[in-house]
């Protein structure tokens, strides 16, 4: 039966469409998944390969880039805010001083200990500020934190056109993308 190619099935029922998709895969070299922004599907040497680049985002999503020159969050360095469809991500390791010792927060004026994880800049984040107007003397920063600054508990229902919710406030500088359960200053 080598080289045999059966007639393509027809129909529009769920089962018929399933059989057509299988036929397309087996005898027509087509795969019912299309490449999307940041990913592609290719038929190579008799196999389907899927490759992805998460920094280019997914279908309908946004891309991200790591802060440079280092991924680790350093409060002495400004972090770029969104630029078109690209957002800046930073890593906050459990041993980072923002996690172990905390820092005075520029919004609340209080000492805030940041949870470790991967954070994305919701807007441009300036470098730390010394003795800002209206706050006691000290070094301040927009510290990544949960709950997010300006949010309410329970969360406020989104409103307006387009909808705006708690994370759309001007005081939200960081959105946590991935959390870690461990922080160096925690005691078991």
C-alpha cells in the first residue's frame, strides 16, 4: 500500500471535520494548527516541530524583554515601562535586599518587603529617590508589592469605557508574573 492516498473525506459534522483533519495530516502534509506570533509549526523530516519564543508573545498577547544589563531588579536603575507591545520584566530573587530587608515605598512612605518572583513594569519605574518632597528623609523606591498599591479589598468592580480596574491605577508600578513561595527573611 506504499504510495496509496485515499480520497479526501467530505462532510461538515464534528466527526467528519475530525476525519478530514486526520486525512490532511497524514496525506496532505497539513497540520490543523497555524503558526502564531512567537511560535511556528513546521513539518520536518516526517515530524511536526513546534518552536516558540516567549519574548515575542503569543497570539493576541504582548511581548516582554528582560531588564538590561542584568535581569535582577536593582532599585538604583530605572526600568523602562511599556513600549508598544513590549513590556520589561525583572527577576526579584529571594536574596535581593528588597526581599530580605525591604525599602521605603515611594507611594505609601512605609517600609515594604517585596515578594520574590518575576515582575513586569506596568509603567516606567524611576530609580530610587533620596529625600523626596513630602516624605520624611530617606531613600525611597516604587517597591514591588502585594496587594498592589491603591487596590481595594474586596477588589473594586471594573468601571468606565474602556473598563478600568484596580491594576489600572497610577500607583501600580509592578505586576507580579510569577511568584515564589520562599523569601530569605521568613522563619519556619
